[in-house]
C-alpha cells in the first residue's frame, strides 16, 4: 500500500479517527486513485485492531471513495474527469444560491479566511490549501441561512477534495483563486446579490475547467487511474 499513515493515540473507539485519517490520505493523494488497500495493512500502520478499520472502510465504500479490488481487498476509487465535471455543475448551482442568500443578508465573512487562503496558496501543504478553500465556501454556506445547502454541498465536497488533492499534488494552487474569493466576499458584504451570483458562477466555471483539464493531464500520466 502506497503512502504512510499517522498512528492514532489510544482511545476506546477508533472508527471516526480511522475514517478521518483515511479520508485525508485519499483526499490529499497520499493514497492515490487505484491504490490497493487491506484491513491488515491499515490496522498495522495505525496500530489499531481490524474492527474499527473494517467499519471505517465500509463508510468510505458507502461514500464511493473505495471499491472492491479484483481478488482480495479494496482499492481507492479511480477518478473520472467527466464525472467530476458533472459534480462541479451541481456544486456551481449550490454555491451560486448560497452566495445570493448570503448577500441578501449582508453577511460579513471573516477576513482571516482570505488571509489564511493566500498564505496556504504560497506553500506546499496540499491539505492546508484544501482546508482553506473548504473553509471559505463553508462560511458562505453557513451565511446563507439555509442549513440544507451546507448539508448537500458537503456531500459533494468529499469527492471534490479528491480531485483538488490529485491536481494540487502536481501543480500547486493558483493566486487568482483567492483574488476571486476576495471579490465574492466583498460583493456579499455589500449586499449585491446579483454581483455575488455572477462572480460565484464565473469562479466555479473557471475552477471546473481548470481542475478538469489538469486532472485529465494527471490521469493520462497515471495508467489505470481513470478507470471507474
């Protein structure tokens, strides 16, 4: 199994912790698409019993992040550029709605979200880049006042993190992403719902095109990684 997992501190219930460790590893790309994994290997690396590992893997399988491997064990579900493109269409609609509702409420997003994002984009920590991006969009979902947006969007972010991780591993994050985030936050704070929606639509469309194109390049360089 490729990638090294961090050991867990002693606790009586490890399922959530094992799930999070594996989710982060899959999202960041240290457990790359197509990587074969087994209960035994994970349990040994994390120094836990096989029971919580089994339960965590079942949750990941339910989420579509791992699947049965030929023969024995599981493998990290390969990425599919076309499927990710479709997912971004759904995300775009949710983000646009959230931005409009947040602007109508005149929400003021925490300025540290932008500052943290710009700082992360200058480094090489893929997890920090993804976390900063998620934190910004999650703040808009929360500011919309509609909890169903947050609930629905986060179902998709589980998979969006994967494509971001795969792409950021090889190319890093581009500065314009946080310039666009800053413009969206400003439109929301000014209560300009039309502009907030327009900027969000442009941002999502550009991000979708950029990530899908670069994901295609990554998959072409990784035999078998795009088989879904």
